[in-house]
């Protein structure tokens, strides 16, 4: 069984097939974006007009393609929050950077926070809980 990613608001499965499907917005552009379900893989596919608008360092807004809720993590506005259900483990939270070109993903297992990406070291004191 594969990892299942869900919207934290409506619980919709965001990877019904191979890729995670989200809506990305930057300035006046919106479009679908497909992300790898493997933490640490930062390749993506998106709308060409949207891709041409986004520049390194831009902060992109991500939302659920079903309920349209903003997926910005409530505890840290630098990140997107998704729920992750993996085979044989409790529900986890996955966070990835909203900043284009920043490769940092974190998985909160409930016992530890796993870091992925060469930029994750820059966030050694990340607070995802709003405390």
C-alpha cells in the first residue's frame, strides 16, 4: 500500500494516482501542480503560465483542489501542511516549504521530526505547533 496524502481540512485524498495534486497560486496566476509523494523529491509539474511567473524565492500559496482551503501550516506560515497516512503507522503530518527553490520537507511522526532536503538544516528551530 502506498502513502496517502490528505487535506487537513476536508480529508480528501490528494494523491489518487501517482502524484500529489494541489492548486498553486502566485500573484494573479493559479494552476494545478503535481508533486512527488516521496519526501525529499522536489521535482514538480505545473501549468506553464504559472511556472513562468514564479521566480526563486517567491512564496507560493497552496490550496486543496477539492475544498479550496489554504494549506499554509497554522503554526508556521513558511510551510504547507498535509496529512500523511503510511501503511502500519499512525497519522503523520508532512510540511514542505512554500518558498520556490527552498528544498525543505519535514515529517512529524508524533515521536520525532524527520527532515529531507538540502535546505532543511536552515530550519533547525522550526516551530510547527504555534507555541
